């Protein structure tokens, strides 16, 4: 299927090992290069990573745009909320009047990954263990 094969619409990152990409399939992927080459055991993921659906360096996949192509994204410029992201998708508006120019509609989303996604190493291990 088209899953994982849609053209990237944009890429943004911070100076560390984390960046995000958006796609015409309506998804935003948050990547963490520190996880590259890790197994599902190392990433504490018994779901998508263990079953080969996601690569370990994919920290999360946001699919809240419901199939509309995500055309842009960016990280928060504020140091007190560095994991806040903004993403925007666009879809063509329809008009029954053929003579009327119709502008595209845009959907803006402001969101942040779960705290577990933002953790790495021992900090993540301790957080997972505290919920068992």
C-alpha cells in the first residue's frame, strides 16, 4: 500500500538527534536517530517496531490529519515547550458554482508527543517500569 511510501512534504528538526517529517499521506513522523539500529527489546516496543511495521528510529507517527496531505510543520520556538509541534494540512474546498474561485482549506494542529516518546535511555526505562 501507500503506507510509508508517500512523498515527504517537509522536514524540520532541532540541533539534537530528533527531527520530524510530514507527508502527503497525512502523517507526521518524529524520528530519533539515537534509536537507529536498536531492537524492539531495546526500545521497549512490543507493538509496531517488533512486528516490522515501524523502524526503531521512528519515535512516533502522528496521523491526526486523517489522510489530508500535511504540507508543513515546525517545532515550538519556545524553550519551555520544545516538544510542541505545529502541522498544517490542506485540502481543496469544493464549490457547486463553477464560476466561483475556491481557495483551499487548511487544518492547523498544535500537538506534542507523549512524555514517553520524549524520553531516552534510563529515564525511559524508569518511566515505563513505574507504570507496570
